[in-house]
């Protein structure tokens, strides 16, 4: 594992989000209530775009496609594909429940750092 400097803290104001590329992985940075979170930007169900997901007041993120809910701190599944009613349950059975990948973060001298696997730390690039 190694730490990668990904973004100036100033570029991620409170309640904002930003996708950064580390190696071949797109990581979603979220500043929620002053806490910085780093999670996979792609939903583990059917690759829904989590950068468009709602962040709840309790610190969860909701996938915009089938409304799976994941804890930002641990990636734990709080709800798996409840949407749309009836159909969502079927979609959830097509691909088994899987936690969201989360990454440790730290802020140092005004920069956000994310810890990733060694092989992904060689190339970093902001994507949106
Ligand atoms: S793609 Fe995210 S819940 Fe289905």
C-alpha cells in the first residue's frame, strides 16, 4: 500500500465531490461535514455512477440507479437494490451483494492523500 497526493483540499469544499484517477481506478472524493472520504466511483452492483449519488446526513451514499446504500466510512451495504420496487429485488439477485471499496484518506499541509495498492499509485490524474 502507498499514499498518493491527489488534490488540494481547497479544491474540495465542504459537501462537494470530485473524481480522481489513480492508476486504472476512478476514485470518488467526498467532503462530507468536513470529513474527507475516498470510495470507488463505480457502484459494485451494475457500475452506476456514484459521483451522482446522494450523500445522506448519516454519512451514506445512495447509488442513483437502483438506490443501493453504502456507508462512506466502511463501504458496508446498508440496502441492496431496492429500486425500482419489485424489479430492484430481481436486479439485486442478478449480482450478489458486494461492499463498496473504500480507501483511507489523510489531509496534510493542505493536500488530500489517499492510500491505494502499490500498483495503482504510479499514475494520478483528475478526471472531473
Ligand atoms: S448500479 Fe448501483 S444499485 Fe444498481
